[in-house]
C-alpha cells in the first residue's frame, strides 16, 4: 500500500496542517532498528514526536506515564490509580468518580505487546494497526462521515476525558475495530503541543484506504458546498 500517497490525499482533502500517525502493535522483540527506543516520553508525547517526523518505539521501560503504560498493558495498574487517589489529586475527578473511571477503562491485557512503533503516515515502513489524527473538529467531522459513507448508521464515541491518546486513540479503535473520537484529556493537553481547538480521531489501519476513497467521493459535492456555506450566504 502506498502510504505516502494516502497520507497526501488525506491531508489535502481534509486540509490538515499535520500528517496522521500510524501505530503498530508489536508482539515480538524484533524491534525496528532505526526507531528511537531510548527517549522517555508519555504516550501522547510519542504520538506528537511521530507527527513531527520522528520514528518512535514505545516500550515498558520508556513510557514515562504510569497511567498510559498500564492502559497499554506494559505494567500493572498502580494502586493509587485504581483507587482514584491519583486523579483526585490532579483535581480532574472526585476520588469516587476517579475510581469508577479507572474500573471501567478499556485496557490491553498485560504483556499483550512488547512494544509500539509510531511514525507519521508518510514516513511509515509498516502496516499500521491504528491511524491517529490530531486536527480541527470540522476535519474530524468529514473523517467520521467517511467511516460510515458506504454503510451508513450511527457512530458511538467513547471517552472518559482521561487517557485521551493511549486508550481513546489506541486501545478502543483496536479493540472495537471502529473509529473513535476524543476531546483529549488532562495529560495530552498538558504534555503536548496540541492546540486548544484540536480534537483527536483514531481508526483501524486497514480502513485507511476505504476512508480516503470515501473522502474523495464526499469532496466532490458535500464538502465544498458545506465549506462555502452556500445556505448561510443566502441569508447575509
């Protein structure tokens, strides 16, 4: 599959300023040699660095956020997270609410993967399990429409405003095999360069080609008419 071409089409149609990021879940220890496996970041920072053009490798020993590392199955969930104490100290939840959030959070099973490779879509040398975008709501609207363009139906997005990239953008799209959209969380908005007006979207990597094809169809009529605000301009 020509990911550079798909990346260009995705960016051009949606008018994104930054490329999407591909995520590969690795089950063995045969890690890519040209990937940075030494730098320590939160998982949302790994995604940020990949978006900036770097090839990154996240593992149990270099994910600096215990919340993200445990959600991805690299470490056991710390007791202070599970009992709600940590999130209540941050001020994002009351302790009881934090505990319920942790109990209901989707996670990968422990030791499911040995590492996670990340690279921008136009810089990948692997087939992604998940594709992640960080961009404007209008662009995510079209992306979401593209995911149901052929079969229709309704989309159900899942988030707890916690673990916005590790769970919302990685665990959920991979487990459900459906697109998910997240408004982000305390961690990713605190630790990365994400602008205040950006949201996140993640979808299974094997849907990339069909989503780009759907976007090409949508861009022929619905997208330009909406972006030109044809109906609104009749009022002014």
